[in-house]
C-alpha cells in the first residue's frame, strides 16, 4: 500500500500564507464596511492632505504655520463649496425646468403608457405602487437624512484635515528616524510618491473634467437641447467619478432629450454622441496627459470604483481610485510587495488608465 502523499513544507507554508491573506482581506473588508463612519472621513482627509500639502508647505515656509494653515483650509473650503454649489445650481435648474414642463411630460407619459399597454406591458400598477404619497414622503426623509449625514461627514473630514496638516512634518521626521526595520522608509518613500501621484491624478482629472464639460455643453447647444450649460456643469462634476459618473452624465440628458424632442432617433443620436465625447476624453486624451505616473490596470480601476461604492456609497465611488493609487505607491516602495505593482499595474508599453 502506497504511503499517503504529503505536501512539501514550502508548498504548505505558501498555501497557509495565501489562506491567511484571503481571510485577512475579507475581515478587513467587513471592518471597513461596518466602520464606514470612522474610516471614510479619515480616507478623505488623507486624500485632501496629500493633494493640498504642497500649498501648505509653500505657505508655511514664508509665514507662521497657523496662518498658512488658515489660508490652506480656507482654500479647501472655497473649492469644495464652489464645486457643491455649482452642482446644486445645475441640478436645481434642471429640476425647475422639469416642474415647469410637467403638463407636457405628463402627456408624454400617458402616450408612452398607452403604447406599452397596447403591447401587453402594464405600468400603471407599478407607478401607483412606487410613486405614491407615502413613497414620496419617504424619499424626502431619505434626502434630508443624507444631507445631514453629508454635513456631519464634511465636518469630521475638516477636523482631520486641520490636525493632519499640522502633523505632516512631525510624522515625516519620525519616519526618517525610524529604527524598527524598513517600515519607516517604506512609508516615507511610498507616502511621498503616493502624494505626488494623487496630486497629478487630481490635476489631470480636473483638466479632463473641464474639457468634458465644455464638449458636452457645446454639443448640447448645437443639438438644441435646453439647459446646455447645466448639462456641461453636471458632466464636469460627475466626471470625477470614473465610469459611473460619465455614464450618469450621458443617461440624464438622453432621457431629457426623449421628453423634449419626442423622437427616439434624436435621443439615440444624442446618447451616442455623448458617449463618443466621454470615450475620446477618457480613453484617448486622459492617458496621454497622465503619462506613466498612474499606471493602473483598467480592470483594477473599474473594480476599485464598484468595490468602494459598495462599501461607502458615493464617497467610496470618488475615493476608490485614489486609494488604489496610494496603495500601489506603498507596495512599490517595498521590494517584497513589488509583485503587486507588476500584477495590477498597466501592461508594459500600454497607455495607463486612471
């Protein structure tokens, strides 16, 4: 009788290490999901600190640190407030236009419902089930709750940013003096490289979002679509969320075009042209502006957007790609984790996606 086959000790160690890593990843994902109110503001604060640190460093080298901090945080508040107000203004303009045109939209809905009913599709019951007074009240309560949550979220982020900008120099000094292995060097080099890449990412993302907004505005104006400037603003704002944002920015004007022109070919043409704009900017122009600084596999970009959206909702959709950029920068600084960068980075000699 043959003796039972045994795994070599090295192979067994690799299997156990892989199983331990998989269990750790699952537990970490559960912890991030359950503790969203703790980790999401911290992640956003670290991202803002990484992006705005050059400004803070420039100012504090020329004036007292607290004055520099006040100027930097003022700039952060102005940028975020302007962005939010601009998006709210555009969305409000679209909403008011829809309300003012409600009679024609109701007539269009009636003709569409009649056409669907003639083909055996009954939507009146679905409409009454999901769009009644109780549902609208619940929706209003949900919107109010989310606004309160967003305000609380921003306050916590702001406090983290204030404290973090004051601690950057101290943390860097501690990492330079680290005497417990090479962790200090990895964090210092990886953090510096990650911050530089995040700054480049936001610069290019802002430029591409502006180009996308201008192209959408110009096309909507040429196509005769009302609120052309507002659609451009919405496209600019949503372009900061990869994949999901551009998709929403093309669907909304298309639905609006169906109601406005009442011609399906026109709506399909608008949808196709908006997607061409998004594709040209996102897949042709952006990689050439980014260069090799953000070499991330497109699959990883897509996975990170959906994964962090699942964990943290809209904040996760925005912060997902920056988290991957920072993580890969840390892995690149450590020789033992360099294989992660080689595996999840963009293919050699291929334009990166971000």
